[in-house]
């Protein structure tokens, strides 16, 4: 395969990967499921169980707390103590149509989420820095060292 054909194939793969990522993002934010569907048609979803994964707590109040994710805000009614603002939580509960709130049955606080993200970032940076040490370019081709 000629060098120009390799660059074309690489560019095509990157463009395809970006396109698939965009399609996945659009699907995740527009599909008629979960809290988005419940907010669009509250009466039809009254009492339905739902799960809200990795939402950020934005405020606490007497009834529970408020969470936000991708521009959507939802009041969570909970008898348990509210997590502090800024926490990442997963809420399992039932949708209440009259005020659009979620009656929490289970709230999971992801306390180590930020640390896990930093560890993942450190691993990625390390791989990008170390991986080139195992290869060299010879005659226009990538060859394993050793």
C-alpha cells in the first residue's frame, strides 16, 4: 500500500470514528427513554421506575436535592441525607408527574469518580509517552524495537 493510501485510510478511519461518536451522543441525548421521556409526557410516565446515571448534585433543600445532567434539572425527593453539591450520584426511583420530581428509592454517591478519572488520564498520558519507545520508523514503516 502506498504512503498516500495509508494516510487516506487513516483519515477515513478517524472521520468514521468521529461520526460514530457524534451519532452515539445524539442518540444518548434524544432517545425517548428515562427522565427525558418522562418530562416530555409526565402523565404517561407517572409512577414509572427510572434510573439516572452519573448526575451532578447542584443544590440541596428540605425535600431532598436537585440534580443536573446535560442541561436537564430534576428534583429528587429523598428521606436520606442529601449528598453535598458537586457530588456525582446515580438515582433509582419513581417519576412523579404532578411536579416532575423523582421519588428516590436508592441513591448511590460516586465518591471516587474524580480519582478514577485522574487515574485513567494518567494511564493514557503514560501510554502515549511510553509506547513510542517500543517502536521505530524504518523505511517509512513502523517497526517494533528489540
